[in-house]
């Protein structure tokens, strides 16, 4: 089952997003596999077709399943919940399930069909605009850089489609008499080698329609010379007929409309536009949509200081002005202008009344009367009015005209919630590509091309904010001796960055300061303290900790800052600062009294510590968990951490703030939460940041505990040698400090490593010693692990009933202390034993309950394990469809950090299910994956199962 948040682009470089997150699609050959499936949606493409269409000669090994697996991992884990893959394995091939997936080439055909309908009905204006919308979906050469004959053919097909749409748009423009538009667009295209005759014919028609007959004939001569010189052919019939029609002045044959004289305009006050508008196509399209002809349309544009609100509104106004015959007026209300007071409504109204011809002597003094006069003066007019840089809705409301069909564009840094608007557009940073393009346009493409990496770095340091980018570009323009890297180096320091983004009267810092100074004191305090946030994103809980106030009060202040466009709200309840705004907030935080700043830091890092400990099942034997607080239990705390962002960065920030104990304790508390979700890399990163601080921390037990935690993280990912080394270090540290609990945990870790490695006899003494110590110190988590280890050893010896006895004790312990994670683990173990001895119905009951709890506690590895084994139980019970569903869910729960042995078990079990379904081809794919991935020296048990499975597939094929 696919997800509507998943979207793809092929009309340019192949790109994919899940929501707003760009997905890494891997190497180009892997991308080509995806393209081949995308462009034949819901059709099964055989292995042979894929290989033949994407490789010049067959690859030495069957890499196709590997590519498909990687693509599934990329595409199917983006939603963070297991679900069916969008790439479906069918017999002998693969199929892309397109339901709910957005693909730009599909959108292209939808828009093109609308344009064609408009063209056929005679609505040429709509046809031109809609064809242009279709063409804007192309963002480069289709499927740029991808190899293979299939991709090459699709690239040619899509390029031909683009040219056809372009020609249809240009023909409609000619019929409308828009000759200058056509000439400008075609001139560069016709200069290409070899020249396109259809495009040359259109250019000749446009030049003739624009009164440039001689230049039209020169186009024919130039194209003919190039065709003869390069290809040895004469122009075709169409181009020769256009030449003859130009010579005769046959406008009917040329299909051009006579040039229209511009209609009379009362007044056009719009500022000039300068250069292209970069990265705002979607917002511009929204602002230029048709309004209601029976009412006054109001569009509000807000955004962070320097986001380009005025530029966007002015560009939209220029696009709209032809539809407003009674004038296009512009008023700067100076809501946020240094050294200027905001324009009063009275002053603005007098200025507007003069613009529509009302004499000064006829104007009243009272605001209400002025507003009434303005409404009367505009009642019969169709006006376009731009009100720029508004301070508030109260400043704007009296200025709205009354003429039906009039249009008002309002810009403000604040979200004018008190203004009734038909459309609202909020501007933030540009996309990275758009930011780089803007810098290149300002400084010059040749100069930018030579320093691509530095251009990208400069765009990032400017926060991709148009004002900052334009200032940076202007500085480079005025200093030709500077390179992009020179300016990057100057801006890399937070202390200097805002100062560097100043050019004459334009300054990012001034823009931010003006917004800050208009805040109320409580909002100013809230904004300043955000500079102490350990993460780029935050919520009301973390801000409440920083401010030492209630979450409700923190949310009120955050929403006020959102309205002021100083804080962004990318998702409901989640907030962040734009990069440059964050720099300014950190500067303000640096000016706070040190005592107040340190107290705020301790409160917010204490919040992360409380969440980490609440989310862990390691319990009070490992570290204290305070009652009350911000979280009610494990699920609540885990959900908060899920959205908290980069957790290792929190540990880093705590360490840099000099809060060594908190940094170490947060890293320790996060281990169980991160390991459950198979986020082992993050787990190790946080611990490696904290480990050097443990010796200086006030809590002595952290020296041993952090070493145990690192060993645990390595062991959970199957890196047993590294795990054993850290467990040894933890054991020595615990013994040296006399910490019996630390000693017990280290012994438990060593026992676990020995058991996993198959060193069962060596594990037994440590197991008994560790269990005795666990009971001595009351470590329930370790006691359960010891009981489970005893059960595992009995299971390996074939003593299944004894194993179930140990697991029964472990279950009682988990229920006694109320640990859902521990209970899920014990149920999985007992279900596995019952599966082994043929008690399939009992096994299914245990495993189903284990999976339910594991999913609730976000234990990814346990979820995958339980699903795979539950599928095996259902298979034995005769429920083939249920077995398939469960084991496929298990495979989607696998991540890149999942231990290989676990994925091997899932694939072996799924292979057996395919065999039971009579599909040896699909079964063989899974068995071969296991053998290829684990190699000859890998997990011997899984290797044996895979070899047995392959033998069964061969027998099945022979029987057929």
C-alpha cells in the first residue's frame, strides 16, 4: 500500500520526496531500475526486461534484487511505520504500485489535457497559461544522467512531448497577438544546432506579426544555410510555405492576429521588477489566480524578514495589471522601516484618493469619512492595489476599495489574522537549488560555476533568505577580487555573520531587530531564550522548560512569535527558527545574565533526561525516575522523543554548555529507547560524545554504565568482539568502584555476547554469577535477561519444558514490575519455544501478543522478530495468507541497521512460505539473498536453512 505523501519527479533529474523530506535514491543504476518501474506503473516488468533495458550487457551477478531491496528501504520506511512496499514482487518480475503516489509525468498529462480542452474551445488565454503550467513541470533534461536503452527511449519521448506542448503554447500566443512574448522565447531555441524547423517557422510568424518582416526572412536564410551546411538538406515544406507567406504578406496563412493597441490606463504606480523571481513559482501562481468578479479579492503575503514578500507581490501585480483597467496603485505603509513611523490610515487614504482624481479640498479629516469617500470613489472602478509592509490589520482595513472585481495584495511580517483574506501566502527560505540559482544570477553564472561547493555553502549561511542572498551577491559583485569561499569564511562565525550581511541601507540584522523591537516584553523574553534551545526544532514542553512556565503559556508565546514571522511552525505543535533568525536569537541569549541562562539550560536538558529515563525500561535499578514531571509513562516519553530531532546533538550541546553530568546521563538514558528502534548509530554517537566526560561527572557510576551501554549497542547489532571489549571495561570499572550493580550488568553483557557467539559453556558461570548479583541489587531488567538466557541455553539443549519454566518466571517478573517491553520480549521467547515443539496455536497466542506490545513500545527489532515467527506459526496452522502478510510486514520493519542474522531469519521463513504457496522462483530469491549476504563464514544456522530451502526449491521445480 503506497502513501499519498510519496511523490516523484522524472521531468528532470529523478527525485523523490516523502512529505517534505528528500529521499536518497542511491546510485544511478539503482535509480534507473526505479525509473523503469515508475514509468510503467502497475505493470509487472520481468527480470529480463529490466536487465536488458538497463544494462548494455548482463551484469556478472544478479544485482537486481539488491537494488530493489535498497529502493524499498528508502521508499517504504519514510513514514516510520511498517507498511506494504510500493515495489511489489510478482512472479518473475516487479511492479510499482502507483495508488496514491504522485508522479510529475502523470500531472503533466492532466495539465496538458486541460490546456488542450481550453484550446479546442477557443479560450486561448487559458490555453496559454495552462500549457505554460505544464511546461514548468520540466526542470531539466528528463531522467538526467540515468543509463540504459529504456531510459534513453523515455528521455527522447518526454523531450518530444515537451516540444509539442511548447509549440502548441506558442501557436496560441500568436493567435492572441502576443508576438513579443513568442519572439523572446523562441530566439534562443532556434539558434541551437541543428535548428528546429517547426520552431523556426513559429519565430518567423511572430516576427512578421510584430512588424519585423525583414528579420523573419533572415531567420529563413540562416536556418536554410545551417541545414545545408550541417545536414545537406533543404528546408521542409512548412518552412518554405511560411517564407512565401511572409513575402506575400498573407496573414491568414501565417495565422497571426493583428497587433492590438494597448488599452488606456488611468495610473500604474507599480515599482519596476528587477530580474527573475527565483523559487516562488507556486506562490506566484496562487496570487495570480482569478478572483471573484463580484467582490473585492484580498490576498495576504506574510513571512520572515527578508523573505521577498514585496518582490513577490510586485511581480504578481505586474502579471495581473492588464486585467485592471482603472489603475494599479502601490502604497508602502512602512510598518517595519527603520527611522520611519508606520503610515497612518488617514495619510494613506488621502494619497489613494488623490491617485483616483479626488482633489485635496474635497477630502474630509475624519478617518471614517475618509474611508467612506474612498469607498464611494472606487465603487465603479476595477482597481489593483498593493499595500506593502503593513503593520497590522487595523492599518489595512480602511484602505480596501469597494469596486467589484478589484484586487488587493497586502504584505506584512505579521500574519494579519484580523484581516479577511481570500488567499494567504507565507514565505520562508528558498529551496537550496533556487538559492544557488539566485546567487549565480546576481554574481554571474561563470563565476558561480567555478565554485559550486562554496556557492552551496554560502546559500546555507544566508539561510536561503532572498534578502541575505541579494546582499551577499551584491558584496561579491562589488568585490571582484573576492571568491565565494572568501565570503563563506567571513560568515562562518556566528558573531560576524549578520554583520557581513549588510550593504548600504539593506541589512538582515536591522530587519530582524525591527521585528524584535515591536514585540511585547513577554514575547521578547521568549524569543531571546529560544537561542538556548539544544535543537533546531522545539515544542511547547521544551520552551516551557526554558521559560520556567506552564506549557500552555509557552504555547501562547510561541504562537505570538509565529504571527510575528519570527518563529516557523512546520507541523502542528512543532516550531523552529529560520537559520539567520536563530543566529540573532543566540546573540540575544548571549546577552542574558549568566545565572538565568544556566538555569534555563539545566531545565531544558533536565526535560530531555526525564524523557529518556521515562522511555527506558531499564528501571530504577539503573537510574532514578522522578515521579510526576512532564511525562506520564514510557509511551508518552517515547512519542515525545520520536519528534525531538537529533538526540546526539542534544548530548553535544549539553557537553558544550559544560553540563557534563547531564550530557552523560542523557546519553545513558537514551540507550534502551534508541536500541528498541534499531537506531544503533545514533545510540553509539551519543555515548561516544559523553564517554570522555564520565570521569569528571559527579555521578561515579557513569564511568562503568556508559561502557556497558556502548557494549550493549554493539551487541544488539551483532558486533560481538567490540561489545565484549566494552563489557570487560565496564566490569573492571564496576569492580574498582565496588558497584555491585555495575558488575552484575557487565557480567550479564559478557554472558549475552558468549551466548550469541555460541560459546554456551563459557557463558554459564557468568550467567549464574550475574543472576545472583542481579537479585542482590534488585535489578529487575538484568534478572529477566538472566532468566531468558537460562531459557535460551535450555532451548539449545533441547530441554524445552525447562526453558518454558524459566520464561514463566521471567513473565511473572515482568508483570510484577509492570514493564510492557520486558513482557513482549518474554512472550516472543516463549512463543519461539512453543513453535519449535509443535504447539503452534499456543505459539501464535504468545507471538501475537508480543507483536502488539512491541509495536506499542516502538521496539523495531522485536516487532520484526515476532512477526516473522508468528507468520511461521500461522503457516503451520494452515493460514497461508496470514503467514504472507505477517512475514512481509516483518521484512518492511527491517532497517539498514538491523542485524543481518535477523533479516536472514525473516527471509528464510518467507522463502518457506513461498514454497508452501507453490512459488519456488520467489522462494529462491530469498534463499539466495541469505547466502549472498551472510557469506560462507556467516550465521551457520541461517546458512544451513537457506541451503535446505534451495534444495527444496530445486525439488519443487523438478516435480513440475
